């Protein structure tokens, strides 16, 4: 009987792993969280490859992905004191105000992991299992990608936003393709 209980407990934990962070804890990406300073980012990723000031969207870059919105950063759309920095050919992008992290996006193929143990490249089902909170889900057109083998790649991206947590994800072909941090917002 004890062996059966032990085996049953192991099977449940293997199929439904416990997340490494509680749902109410502060969201992180690669150990970085909102409020961290520019020096923390440089220590983690090295000297930025790209830098621009003002609106993060002025450069028409894909670095910020589809999850972040201007209202996630500032209500009045004034961009005084804001700067954006990126690394790894814009696979990692951070938005700072007065040298303090306000938002961050990490895109595939960077193998990023967040505080709950979700990684870029994980299945959508793992995202849904680790985040029991109700997301805002939308879709957006996706740029064409090279399909592997004979499998046709999706022509759209599913965007998961967990506004109260300040995190979001882009999912394409049932895989997490990017992770974002932004200021939590009341529902």
C-alpha cells in the first residue's frame, strides 16, 4: 500500500509539476524583475547592442513583440526619461525609465526561463498549466516562418496577457515564442 501511495504521488507530481513561484509572487524573466536597474541588466546580458531614447515603438522594431502596449508604460504617452536597450539581435529588449526597468521582452530563440519555470520553446499546454489565472487572449497576424519538414506553420500568433500579474506570452504553432514583463494592472 505504501509503495502504491509513493508511486501515485510521484506520478501526480511528474504530470503536474509544482511551479517554482507562487501565483502571487513577483514575475521574473531570467531572474530579472521590474524595478531592477540598468546595471543589473548589463551585468546579466553585457553591453547593449542597440540603444534608443523616447518612445520604444519609434524605431519600428520587432523587439517589443505583440504583448506590450504603450499604455503598459505610461498613461499620457510622454516618453521623457525613457530608453530602450536590446541584445542578441533584439531577442532581448528592455525598456527603462530613469535607469529603472519598466518592461522587458525575450523572444525565441533565446532560451529564457521565468520564475514559474516556463521557458521560451515550451508547449502552450505548459503555459496554461503554470498560469491558472484567467488571461486576456488575442490573436495577431504572424510573419511567415520556415516550416520544419512538411508541417505548415501557423499564420497567426496567440497573445496571452496576464494584466494583473504584469506578464504576457506569444504562442505560435503551440509553442511559447516570447515572454514579456510589464507593470501589473488591475483587472
